[in-house]
């Protein structure tokens, strides 16, 4: 594993930084983590269900789902029904993000506690 804090790392650090930037690009945004969480934990959802559950506008949801699909985290299935329905599912690959998400939750919780404690002590 590359230590990003080492001063003498050149190529390895650049590769590691690029990997971190790629990860942040994929999960960045107000809605992506919540949408992934809904789909991973609840399974396949129709577009309208996602609008209601995530409390997101259809326009923003469409954009977010397109980006998640482009990054192979969500699949889109057009059902042959009348009216036409579209279903979205988390891919098996998206589940590989759970370890990253769990680490972010742990770090974010500790960070929030530290900031709150520092504010209380000042």
C-alpha cells in the first residue's frame, strides 16, 4: 500500500492520488450514496419509488442514475409493460463500495465528534 504522506513518493503517490480522486468522483454528490444505499439494501426499485424514497426530483434522479450506470454501479432495465416502467438495481460491483462507505462512516463520525468537542472546549 502506498503511503500518501511520504515526501519522497513520486509515481506511486500520483497513482494513489488518482485512485482516490476516481473514487471521490464516483461517489461525490448529495444523492449518490443514498441512492446506492437504497438499491443495495432494498433491491430493485422503479424510478417513481426512488423519487419518493430518496425525496429527490425526477430530473436530478435521472442525472444521478445515469452517472451511477455509467460507472457500472447500477443497472437499468426497461420493462415491457403498459405504461413502460424502468427498474434500477445495484450491481454486484457496487457492493464492493460497502467497505469504502463503512470506512467513511467511521471516519466521519469520529471527525464530527472531534469538531464538536473542540467547539465545546473553545
